[in-house]
C-alpha cells in the first residue's frame, strides 16, 4: 500500500527544486497535492510535470491574502488537509554593514512570518493525526558568512516546532523541520563555482545533495513511519564538517 494513500497535502514553493521533487513523490505515494508558486506560467509547468492528482494555486507565502486564497481553494475542493509542507523561502546574501531594512524585512517576511501564517491558516482544515513539515537550512544552526539574516529567519522554525508540538500533540498533529545542506537545485546552480567547491570540501560525502533526497525525508516525516517523531529539527546535509 502506498504510504500517503488518500491523503491531502499542501506544499508551498513547489515549482522547482526540493518542493517540486516532494510534490512528485507525494503524488506517487498516493496523495492529492496542492502546490503553490508566484508565477502562473512556472506553476503550470510544474503541474504538467507532476501530471495528475495535483492542483496549482498562485500564491506568495509572504502575502497573507494569498494564503487566505490558497486555503479557501483547498477547503472548497477537498475540505481538509492531512499534510502541510511549508517549503517556500527567500534567501538574499549580504555582508554585515550593508544590510538594509528592505533586505531584512524581505527574508523575515517570507521565511518567518510567511511560514507562521501558512501553518496558522492551515490549522482549521487539518485532520487529527496530520503532519506539518517546515523547510529550514543547515545555515540556521551553524551560521554562514553573508547569510546572517537568512539564517536567523530560518532558525525561528526550530522554535515554532518546539512550541507547536505540545500545542498540537493532543490532536496527534506532528511538527518537524528539515534543515537541508547544499542541494543540487536551480538556486544553488547560481552560486559561484569556488563557493560550490568550498561547500563540497566541507561535506563528508563530498557532494551536493539531491532534491529527491529531501523529498524522501519529507515523505518519511509525512508518513506513519515517523509517527513518534515530533518537534524535531533534522539536518539533511551529507555530514557537514564545518570546513570551509
């Protein structure tokens, strides 16, 4: 039997990379999946790639009105949620001394505020025994040059998980965070070659991770296989050695 047979999942930021790989795997494992993206054309391509049992909704996770629209669509079409993967995020590197208020607000708005309200607005639709997963980053736990705002905006997800786990535990709803390391995605491909080489050098496996490896972790956390894992932050980084 498929691990997510009959489940309804919502995955934000799922038009490429880890979110798209997860949506594809969830559908393969029997779920009906709602995915979001900010551009209609890119979203349409993602829906076409997944193929079936998927519905795309244009939404920016940093805009609360877009989140309201997303969950209204879910309510009208399926009536409930079993799995929420808050995967939408924003990253913009800048050195200390050159960080503007706009730079700060942009990342906290999507990564912290957007994730918070994605979860809160989804809760009225959640069935008992569900799973909430959030995408963080290993940088949140080890830091990173020029990424102080990004890392801080993602570190709050650990606090969310620890606080929400006892609140939602009576309903059997589990809350966990995935902290990916360097993953081979269209975003990471934009990094300078020397930076990519440095990241690989500091990795025990000597390579970037695959989007499908994050998807596999998300499937585990979404399924009954992880029924006793709650309030945890799980690093999926190939063994970060801290060498740069």
